[in-house]
């Protein structure tokens, strides 16, 4: 809590902007309606899909105008309420979040210097076995992650029943740890999109 209290206001503004433009109205066909439902001027629908840092901006993202007419009208709780009342939008964003959950190499950046003559964003294949296997072999949709989590929980639950019958109460701690890990992972999947949209998913979900 203390760390969050000292987060600079600039980072809060960045997350707010991308929560809306790269989250709430990213996949909707009626961004004007969704903005109106949240009490925000419908003209901000023009910002759909944009990022805080892009080179050519339609509006100055850190201006007093944006603070007065955009950022002031929503926060974490209103965005959370929006997703709960719009389950289709929530599912779309959860699938996006799940798609990047096991990616530990940011897709937007390469790792060659310009002098190497490689195309922009090109990545080396050296020493990438773990990250490649993790990205390609892991579940890529929210539904698959749910099924995988259930399978893991059921597997450990069966073992816990045996431990209970044997009176091995210390062995029951394994299931508790699994439930904590699974719960934490789903919390990260969910809070990431509520707090920053689909921007920087690989960075936010690196520990899943």
C-alpha cells in the first residue's frame, strides 16, 4: 500500500488513459455509447486504440483539458463496474490478457542494434528456448487457462483427501498454496486489464 501511495501522478494518468483507449473502448463497435454510459464526452471515442506515448496525438494527453474532461470522470472502480455490466467486453479483454499471460518477451520491441541491419522489431533466437516453449505450449485463451487451473486444483484436491485420511495435516498445505497461486494468477489477469487495458500485458503478467 505504501508503494502505491508514492506512485507519481504521471504514471496514474498514463494508466488511466490506456485503461480507456486500450481497454474499455478498444474492441467495442459503439465506443460513443460506452463512454456515455460512463459519463464521459462521446467525442473521446476518437481516441479509441491510441496510446499515451504515440508520436502524433489527436490531443495533448497530459493537458488540463484532458484532466478536466476525461481523467476526472473515471477510475478503477467505475471501470470495474463497466466490465461487470458488459460481460462480452470483459471476456474479450480477458482473452487478450490470457494470450499474453505466458509471453515473457515484449512483442513490440526487438533486441538488435540499428547497426546490425535487422528489420525493426527483429528478435534473436539465441538463448530463447524457455520463452519460446512457454509462449507456444501454454494456454492461449481465458477458457483454456480456466480448464488448466481446474485440472491442477482437482489433482491436488485428490492428494489432499488422501492426506486428510492419513492424518497428514501438514500435507494439506500444498492445496492451500496451489489455491493461492491460482487465485493470484487470475487476479493479475483481471486487474491488469482494469488498471491499464491491454497495454504492456507482457510486462504486467511476466510472473504468471
